[in-house]
C-alpha cells in the first residue's frame, strides 16, 4: 500500500489491487482536503 497523503490520523491509501480506486480511511477529514488530495492523485496518474 502507498500513502499519498498522511497527516496524523488522516490518511489516503491507494489499493494496489485496484489502482483506479481510492480507499479513503480518515477521521475528522475535511471535504476540501479530500478533494485536494484526489486532484493531486489525478496529477500523478496522468
């Protein structure tokens, strides 16, 4: 597993078995932060 974003208890993990899928595991994560992280992930895949 590869962590694209990690800050304390906030983590976004990419599942290697499903590279097009994001598994979001978080506590108290802000929606805006999720969107920014997803956009960053999209840039790394393009």
